[in-house]
C-alpha cells in the first residue's frame, strides 16, 4: 500500500488473514537527464527519466514532513521537465501507473503505462526482480496495464519530457474555466440547452485533445435547487505558437447560453473580455489569488464532493456525438 487510494478497496485485503505491506516510505526521486534508455519497440528514450520510489505521490503528500512530500510534479519541474501523472495529487504513483493512468499531460504524451520504462519488485516467493523492455519482458508486459497482483513494486523508472514550449515551462500553460449556473427547472428547453452544450464540449474536446486536457463537472445542490455545469480546460503551449488552437476554447464556448442561467468565463461574465490563468504549473486546478499564478491549491477530492458531481475525463476516445 502506498496511499490506500483504491476505489476497489483492494488495499483493505480480503479478510482478517491479510498481510498489508506499506510502501509509503520508499521516497526516492533520482532524475537522469543526460542518458538514453530503451523504450517501447526498441526506441531510445533520450529526454530523461526518473527513478521513483513506490511511496511517492504526484502532488503534495498527506504527510508533509517526509522526504519528497511535494510529489512528482514539482520534483520533475525542478529539473525543467514535464511528467505524466494523475489529476488527484495524493494518489500513489504505482497503482495509477500500472493500471493505465490518465492525467493532465496524457493527451500529449500518452497514458501512465506509456511512461513506464522499468520496474523493480519483490515476487510472491521473496525474489527480487527487475522487469523492462529487454529483461523479464512477459512480466513487464503484464505490469504495463495489468494492475496489481504480480509482486510488491518498490520502484519505477518513468519518462520525463522536455517542456513543450521550446524547452521552457515559463508561462507555458493556460487554464480556462467556464460555468453555467441557475435554478433547476427540468424544462424541455433547459434540458435541450444542456445537452447541446455537452455535445459541443465532446466534439470540441475530440478535435483539440492533443494540446488540451479538459474536464466537465455537473452538480446539483438539493438544498438550493441550483445546478452547475462547469468546464475546465488546460492548454499546453503559448498563444504565439498557434493562435487558432489557443483561442479555440473561448471561441467555442463564450456565446453558448442555457435558459435562465448565469454564464461566466474565468470569473467574468462570459460576454466580457475574459483571460485565462497563465502559469508554469500545469498540475494545478485552483488559484486562490487571480494575480498570483505561482500559488495553487489542491482541489477538494473527497467523497462529499463526488456525491453531487459527475466528472468526465475526455480524450481521443470520445468521438460519439450526443
């Protein structure tokens, strides 16, 4: 168990006769930036990789006073590298990676399993094993997407990526938010408008998924009777590189309206001249101070939030129109 964040509750064990092995204290982060390593189908991966202990998380750990508690995102950034990781900062790297792994930079660089270059583990008979593309290939194949059950993983080697903005993370990432809020009336027109917005979102995301990562939230407050439909979208790359791509979110969603709803974009009325949050930190969702894009908070990932939200992570597999 690294963090115990398993929605299938496998970390709890099948019963009282279970053995819980805690890997939280495996805290290594060793970047290797100037050496190539064998990757998928014999490729030479030369942008760098990191040796990471099984106890690390992607963002700030719940235990703030232990080694490398800040997580892989800031650790990779300290080496001027991007990394593919989960949207929830406190999720452990092992379970997320070997089970598939979607996250902020996955549209550009692939899933978590695509970042995996090497695994060190202890087998069920106590043997220390290594697996990669040239050693114990069958085991490595199983680990790249098969999830847990093949041994106790102690460390991984994961790809690092040079920043997409000509090798610099400075003001490379832009966050757009747009929200429709109003009283839930359950009218035919209101439902039709919401479905239309969903259709526009799915098609826009499918068209632009390589340089954008987007989330859709739908929530309802039973106490007030109000609903909220919110879209958050990260753009990777500066505006001067591709103006059409950069402006596509604002151009597509600014003029979309829903019956009797208040529509805002980046904390302004949608019809006003909105601007995105431009930052060096692609892994953030909340910026408490609109004028300080270097300070960000964790999103409140908890069951209380999930109970009233539906969240979609959209990528290139979303092609069906609604």
